[in-house]
């Protein structure tokens, strides 16, 4: 073959390649933007569409431990017994993902969750026992008597469905009963596609619900020494560490999950956030839980990772003294309201008279705050947001009670 023939062949070949590149560059991105081999390995066929339509969920899934261990989309989205199915671009998937899907692999965690206050009692605090089956009520009542077998929340009913759905249920849906017979949704704490233990360990995740005047745990935490230390050391912490391998090298200062759930340095891991609690702190008059001794012993075990036994015992003793004093003051306020009812000066209807709102705030805001502050190391919440307010509001309750009696006497004349 002559040199001329070779040159022409090379020229034509090069021209064809350039033409192909030019034509390819003008193709729509939907045709050329294909997933990498690594992307397909991590996310499966679903990624081809979802990387264009809901790209963030694909990115989150790629970064998850699920993807790293070979879990694919259908492992979670395949319909389970009792779930409504839907056809989706050639696949049959569950119309709604619930805790039942997570239960395929995380059975122990789900069973622990079912025993916790985050399960049925959380949703029943808004809607009462009506949404639950008899079996679900019976199960929950074993662990939290009266927490599920109860009427719907009177205040929620008065505020109305709009406030309830967009307000209360945003948090309390963590224990919502599902059509498939399961309860709750793990994504409330772990997120849907990241499925992150790091997110669940972040105090701010708990603080989405555990905040505000009636349960100000996140504000108390950030005021406490624990919260201050976390704030300056979080960049050194490994919140992604495996639960059963968690050490103080990963978490040298505690987050909410450390104290209430973690397996730090060999402790038992639990998804029952009530296991390590010793009192019903959310009640107007806080009594010991049936598991008081065991719960307090388990919580003190966590404390021992950082503190000496003497300091731990002193801390709990002082917290219980605050609790007793708060109980006494709340009981005094409640007795004033009870006396007014016995005297016929208040109607049976809840929240239709100003003093009833004051009496509710008295224990629901300030009583709870004082007790939570005492058990979580929030001095300002024990004092100014707690006991000071209790003192001031008790004076107001007494004054309003006397005014009701005086008005009644005037009307009799």
C-alpha cells in the first residue's frame, strides 16, 4: 500500500472520529449522562432515572452504609405483607415505606422501639387509643400503663385539625400506626436514603421534637457542660462509628443518644429510649417508674465512663430533691384548681377559663422544665425557667382563685 493510500485512510478515519464527537456533543444530556460503573454498583437500575428526577436521594443513598454493604433500592422498597403495592416503571414497589420494611434486617432494633415511649404512646398522646388495634393497645400498656388507652388530647381537639396535623403530628407521628400493622417510621431519626446513625446521634435531630417550653431538652443540653463540650469537640468525634464498637475515642463527650441508647464501651445498645429513665418526668406529679432501680442503674453506668461514683450519686440525689420540691409546688397549684371545681366555680369543660390555661402552663411548662433541668445539668432551667416561674405563677393562680370566689360572692348578693 502506497504512502498516499495510508494518508487518505488516516485522514478519513480522523474525520469520522471528529464528526462522531461533534454529533455526540450535540446529543441531549439525558442520552449521554449515564451512570458510572461504580454508581450502578451502589444504587442499581433505579439510579438511571432518579439521578435526573430526584438526584439528592441518589446522592444520599450512595453515601450511606446501606450502599456500601450492597443493599439496593428494592431491598427496602419491595412490598411487605399488608402493604399496598404499586407499579413503577417496570417494578412493583411498596406505595409507602414503614418500619416494617426496616424490620426485615433490623428486627431487634424495631422490637426495642416498640417498647419505647417513641412508639404507640407518642401518637396516642395526640389522638388517644382510637387509631390503634386492641392488640397494639394491649402490648403498649404492658410497658406504659395509661399512655395509649386514653382519650384524644383535649387541647389538640380545641386547637383544631390544622394545628394538630402540621404541629403535633409532625413529631408524634414517630409512633403512628401503619396500615400494614407496624408502628412508626425509622426515618424520623435516621432519614430516608442516608439511613444515618450519625444523624440519629446528632443532638439537633432529637432537638427537632424535644424543644420548646414543654420539653426543653435540647435547650437544656446546650446550656449544660455536656452541650458546651460537644460544641467544641464535635469536629473530632466519629458519630458514624458502629454501635457495638463505639468507644470514648469516637465520642469523648455525650450526645442525647450516648446516654439514652448507645453501647458506649460495651454497654447494651437499645432503641428503647425509656430503658435508662427512672421517673415519669413529663407528668404533673412525677413518680418513680416501675423500672426505677434498673433504669437509674443503667443510666449511672453510662455516667461512669466519665465521672466518679461519688459525683454521680451526688448529682442524682440533688436532682431528686429538685423533683420532690417541684412535685410539692405543682401539687399545691393543682389543689387550688381542684378546690375551685369542688366549689362549682369552674365548668367541667377544659380550657374554657383563663385560670385553666395558667394552671396548665404551671406544670406543663415550668414544672417539667425544672425537673428536666435538674436531671440534665441545666442550672438556669432549674432556677429562672423553672422554680422562679413556678413561684410567680402560683401567686397568680392564688390571686385568680380569690377573684373567682369574690366574683361569685358578689353575684350571690
